[in-house]
């Protein structure tokens, strides 16, 4: 187990370097450091000295990838790419262009993201799996048929429409909860109910249908027939036999998503004004703050890789036949 | 003797196919001369017609391959699949009409001809009566008065505020208060009757064609269709088709006199905008997969077939791409394209061409973020395939790797490709709306459902509520995505061997 995990971590390093290279290339393809300086200092009355000063302060005064003036290994290390990336690997995200510490911002905004993402994930899983099991229980009847039709119809509606309709109906006409906004602490609940419900409803169609196919694949297996032949009730068969055996495909989808919960949801957070990491990223994109975007991309890839490792580990818990080596 | 005859027939068949394709292509190239206009070939137009070209070839090929045509027949045997195919083909026809662009010639002299600035498509021309006449601002569906009050001066010189009559909608009414409902009803009836006549004529022609091919009398064919005794559900097909035609005829006829779906902020007809959005949705749904397909197939098959370091490199590439949050990648590329367009204004003559490049760029970047899934699926499948006996045998006989891949591996993974392509389509159409909200979607000047919904979002705050552009964009998008989802389900059921037991 330990050897496996350490090998996976070693594998992660080239991937993270690749991610960094790609973000750098994409960003500096668009903006030269001079452009960045000009944008952040404002458009008027900029002298070359001002730009140079801005660049020196933030460490953008070196070549991007390859420094010809230096000797030996310093040709690679005395560059913007090297300096900015090495710090990322130590999880030191540095300062944003407006001077705030990114690591501090992330640790502060993380909680709002989690307050939205964890309920959506947990309640969502519960709702989707129970709805799918319900359909499977009534399989080959009209309940199943219309349930699947409902799923397909719900899948065909854009997430934006769910948000707009939900905000309009519940927030504006029924006046039950505020349309958007956020307060830290316990009073966050009233702001979070609407986005959480909408988040769950928006995912219902595709997820429930996916779980249904997983369960249906299991239900024709021999062990199910045996269980029925033993005289177990259909509910018992579904919940204690089929559900347990369907855990592997369910885990593949679910565990990868757990670490990414930290990243929040770009769409929901910016729509509902939740000050989490998703809206942080969108704001950074809109103000072209490269330091934040880079930090978020890096964090996202790290969490994704952590998710993959966690998935593999969780297999060993669910299925004793799986060994990690 | 029989073999020769079959060969000759086969050749004749392909000759016919290529003749049709050649004729269509020549027509597409020379229509500007025939109609005395200047043809404009946008990049996405060319790609769309390239896709149509491939599709025709594909269909022609399938019809001659029994092992491929059987599952396809299976697809169309489903009633839901058949009617969603009809709905889809309506969208495709509108999209194709909107993909033939040209400019009118304004002045023609011996030495130089000048062309009009506006680029039109065939759809624009057929809806000319709507697009030419726009109101000042919002107006509700079927309204004859504007949404906003204006200042008037009456005969005695006193100023007062009232809702002005619309310039276009209902301008034929002399006494609107008395004639309004009567006019709408009589026009609706007229539109519906026109639709019914068209659909009856169409059905009659179709039944005639079917009676010829199935060697039944005309009445027998009609009876069999009504009793649903054919192999394929023609009854459902004709019913859906009639509904689509009647609805279209009603809307098109009424849109000569009213704004059937209202107007937007600057007074453009929403019905026209929704129809124009179809092309954008189709382009994003189809071109994205067209662009990513060669990479996904080539890399996935290579990774699975060669294993070893090739597999490692390809796996590294797609894990890296996969671990970057897709939306950030899209944003970065779209920003890069914006800057590129700003720095090279000479390359793009008109705003439409610029918007077209952005649309294409969006397809490319969506393709980059979505090819990894297909690549991984193919890699896994090829892993299994390459160990099978017939491939081992081919290798033992000294068949080259290239030959094995092209003639043994790729045909046997095509069903996966097909399933992924049709499943991706609806997701991509939906993604466009989300991207428009974030502000990295198609160019703001491109008419798309995403842009319509995004601007309608703010209009809900008005009082009275401006709901019509949201509802129209939503319902058209919903119809397209639902039809695509249902159709792709049927395809998956027919082609995916894993799904056979599950139903």
C-alpha cells in the first residue's frame, strides 16, 4: 500500500509540471509581462521605468523558459517559469496582483465552497441512488418507464435554466429565501438552501439514469438469482446485495469528485454570490489575474490526482479481491 | 456469373452515389453564378458541408453492409427514435439553410462590381419579411402595442403618454380593438390549413414512394401504414412529420403579420433569433466532435495497440489535459484567440468572419477538453481486441501494424466512437449556454441560445416581466437536446453489446 501510494505521488510530479507548462504557455501566448504590467498599472502615463519596476517587484523581469545569459543549470532555473513553479510545488502561492496573499484567500474562501459542495454531494448521492433503486425496484413497469422519461427530460434542460427558474420561482415569487448572497456562520443556511436544492435537481436526470444502468447490470447476475431463490425479499436483495456489489462503479465516479469539492462550483457560486473558490476563480479570470488562475489550476490538478489515488484505495475497502501493487 | 452481376450492380450503386455527391458539390460552388450573387464560404460552412458530404458517403456505405445496416434498422424501429429523428432533421434542415451565405450585388459595372455589406443566408432570405422590419424595443408575443410608453401630442396640443402601435406587428389592422382576436383566429386557421395541406401532400408522395418500393398497391400501403404493419414505424414518422409541418406553417404564416415570439431589447424578432441560433448549436455540437475525432481515435488506438512507451506518453498527455479544470483551459484559449484577432485585424474582413473564427476556436477548445474520455475508452477496448485470436493470426501472418489497425481494429471500435459522438452532442449544445454566462462562449454578436438566455436573465427583473425570449430560446434548445438524447439512447441500445441484456 505504502509503496503504491509513494509511486503514485512520484508519477504525479511530471503531470503537475506538464500542467504548469501548459498554463504558462497558454497565458504568455496571450500576454507578455509588459502587457500585464501595463494593465495593472492602468492605461495612462506609463513609463518604461514604471513597467520595469512592476516587473522586478513581482519577479516578471526574467526570460520565460530559457535564460541565455546565465551559466549551466541556471539557464533553466533563473526564469519566470522555474521561480513561479517551484513555489507552487511547496504550496506557496505568493501574492495576487492586488497584493493579497493567495494562500490566505484560498484557506478563507474554501469554507464557503465546502458549505455548498458537501451538502450537494452527500444529499445528491443519497437522492440519486435511492431514486435509481426505486426505478430498479419497479423495473419493466410504467413507473420505471416514466421515471426514465423524466430523467431524460431533466437531462435535456440546461443548468442555467434550472438556476434562473429556481431563483425566479422561489426567490422572487414565493419569497421564501433570499435570491443570492452569503453570511458566514450558521445563518449561511438560508442562503444555501436554494443553490443546494437547485444543484441537486440539476444533476438528477443524468446521475439517476447512470446509477440505474449500473444496478440493472448487477441485477441479472447469478448471485441475485441465488438470493431470490433463498427467499429473500426484493427490497433486501436490492439494498444489501445489489447495492453492495454496485459500489465499485459508483465509487469510481464519486471518490474522484470528493477532493474537487474544495474547488467549489464556478457556475453556482457566481450565480448565487457565494464567496467560495469558484467565484474566486471566475473573478480572477475576469480581471486576468494570472497568479490566482495559476494557483487554482495547480490546486485543481493536485486534487484531481489525489482523487484518483483515493479511488484506487477505496476499491480495496469495497472489494477484497482488489490488491494494490 | 452471379458474382459478376453483383459486382456490376455494386459499381452502378457507387457511380450513382458519386454522381449525386458531385452534383451537390457543383451546385454549392456555382449557385452564386446562377442567382447572380457573391457566394461567401465561411470556414464553418465549409466544415458543415464537408460533414454532410461524409454523412452521405457513410449512409451509402452502410446500406451495402448488412452487418452495419441491421443495427441501424434496429435504431429506427423504435417509435421514439423515429419521431426524434424527424425533429432532428427539422433542426438540421434549418441549420443547413443558415449555412449558405452570400451577398447581393448592388451595382454591377463592366469593370468592378460592388457587393452589399450585409451577408445573408438562405434562411435570412426566406425570413426576409421578419428580419427587415424591426421594432424599437421589447414587445410581447402577438402584441400590437409596444412594451414601453412614449410621448404623444394629441389634436389639442396636449402631451400625453401611451403605448405606441408597433411598426410591423398588426399594422394591417385598422381598428385593432375589434379586429384583434378575430384576425388572430382567422389567420391561425389559415396557417393551420396550409400546414395540413402540405403535410397531406407530403404523406401522399411518401406513400406512393413506399408502395413502389414495397410492391403493394397504393391503398394497401396506406392501410398497412395505418395499422403499423411495416417493419419501420412509418405511422409515427408521418404523424410527427405532420405535427412539425403544421406547427411550422402556423408560426411562419402568422409571423408575416405578428411577432409570434415577441421582440427583444433592440426590437429584433425573437422567432427569427431562435431560428438563427439553431445553426450555432448544431455547429458546436457536431464540429467539436469532428475536430477531436481524428486525434482521439489515432491516439487511443495507438496507445492500446503498441503499449509500452507509446502508451505511457499518450497516457501522460491525456492525464495532464484531464487534470486541468476544463473551464480554465477554455477560458485561456478563448482569451488567446481574442488577443490574436485584435492583433491581426487584416486577416478578417467582416465582423461575421471574426465571429466565425471565434465559433470555430470554441469548437476546437471544447474538442481539446473532451477528447480524453473517448481516447481512454478506445485504449481500453483496443487492449482487449489486440489479444484476440484473429489479430494474433494476422500478426503471425506478417500483416503490417498499419494494416491491422486500419482494417481489423478501427472497424471494430467504431461503435464506441459512434455512441460517444451522439452522446456528446447534447452535452455540447447545453455547455454553450453555460459558457455564454461565464463570458467565454461564442462571440457576443453571434446569435445563439446561450447569448439569448444570458441576456434574458437580466430581463426577468423588469416589470412586467419580459419572459418571451427566455422561453423561446429554452423551448427550441430543449426540443433539440431532448430529440438528440432520445435518438442517442436508441443508437446506444442498438450498438452497445453491453446494453443488450439491460432494458
